[in-house]
């Protein structure tokens, strides 16, 4: 294993860990809504489980707009979910592409997901810094 490959593997594993933590934050956020949206809380390597989780998250991104909250907040939540889903897609393609930018792009998408999640939670919990 080359040094670069070893470094990429470490970055990949860190990326997966951050993606899982971002999912946990989204689950909490969706449960804080006036009408909680339930999504699977467990992620797994099983393709059927992942398909179910991804479908549920995609559905949540759509139905969040029906929540009795400020449309700005529901839009932020939908964006957070979509950043998370996009991070999955980019990460899933990493093994095939092995391009240096792939891991960086996935990390950026996860960071955006986390920022949007925190922003939405701040609004929902009435912690607006205004």
C-alpha cells in the first residue's frame, strides 16, 4: 500500500464517520419539527438498508415543506438533507473514480449539511442570535 493510498483510505474512513454523524444530526433535527418526521436511525453496509434510508431521507426533503414552520426554515432543512444525499452519491462513486477531488467534495458537502442542520435547529429551538 502506498503512502498516498494509505492517506486516502484514512480520509475515506473519516469521511464515512462524518457522514454517519451528520445523519444523526439530521435525525434529531427531523424529530424536533412540530410534526416529527421519522426516518431510519440505523445505517448499514447492506444495500437494501441503505436504499431504504436514502429513499426515506429523499422523501423527508420533500415533505419537510409541508411543516408548519417558516418556509425559510423548511428550505434550510431540505438543503441539509440534499447535501447529505449528495455526499453519499459522491462518496459511493469514489471507489470507481479515485479522483483526488472526490473526497474533498464529499467533505465539503457534509460540512454544508452540518451547517444547515445547526442553523435549522437554532431556528426551531428559538435560539436565533438576532
